[in-house]
C-alpha cells in the first residue's frame, strides 16, 4: 500500500548495532502496528499503538522498542541487534474498530 | 485464545474455484475474521472481512458457519496471478491472531 511507507527497504548490519526502522502513513489512521514475518510462522505482532499517546506490547516485544512521534509516524528500534532478529518487518495502519489493516511493503533486515 | 490454523499449501488449476479454510476454535462473540493476500516482496493486502454467514465482494466470498469456529475463503475461477500466500486473521480483545498462511499455487 503506497499510503504506508517503510524505510529502509533493506538493511544489513552487525550484531550489537542499534537499528531504527521507520514507518509513515498518509491514510490519517490513528492505529499503527509493527509485525515480524519469518518463514512458516506468518506474521507476529511486536508493538501496536492506537493513538499518539498509546503504546502496547504485542506477542514478541522483547528486544524491541517503539516510538510514536506523530499520528503519521511509528518507528521500531532494535537497541542491540542479534542474528535471530533477522526477518522481514512490516508496518501496518488501520481505522477504528474492526477495520482492516493496510500494510507497507516491508523492511528486510539481516543481522550478521 | 483465538488461535488460527490454516493448511500450509494448496494447488489448483486456472479456472477452478479454490476454497481455503481457517480454523479458529476459540473465537469470541464479537471477533471479526479477515483475509489477506500476500505476493513476494509486498505487504499483505486486504481481501475480505466477515462476522457471520456469507460475505461477497468483487474478488472473493467468505463463508462462516453458525458456530464460527472456522471460515472459508472462496476464490472463483482462479488465474495464474492468484498465486500467492493467503492469511486469515482474528482480532480478539486487542490481540491479533494471524494464521501461518496458505501458499496457493495456480497451474496453467
């Protein structure tokens, strides 16, 4: 979805480095999400935010932190990257209630 | 927990109808079921959403039996471009249960 932009699209880094993945959206949605995708495991929720002052842990938040800088921006940080955090990361947004989520095209992160 | 379970893969031929079922035995009363399609190097894209009985849009139908413990995504007359991974999602009390995805391979 071009309305949800993730940067960078690809990143290779070393163990122990601090990494920030950024997400911005033009859909005007209050709700934003960060997911991780691994082969055979589908999508797993890392963190989500229902508005600028709201941050919630998801299923697999250990080793990650987030910042909701504005309604349109939600960033994911790995304070000290480790190889098992190598994965495809997706940001998503949604409107209120049960409205479907809109995903960015992902960031492929490799940690050596 | 509204854990979701899907078949890992399915094969089909062009022009056939394809049905992909997702099991969600512990779905709660107010939970919706949503299906997404994902192509390589892209994020998942919304296909259809439903709560009960049947929902139809221009690309798919979603069948949900009365007990709501499963749901079936139906793709009519698939083409090669429908080759993708399909995910079901149940959101329950602010927890998001994605299935592990069904890889659909459409053959000519």
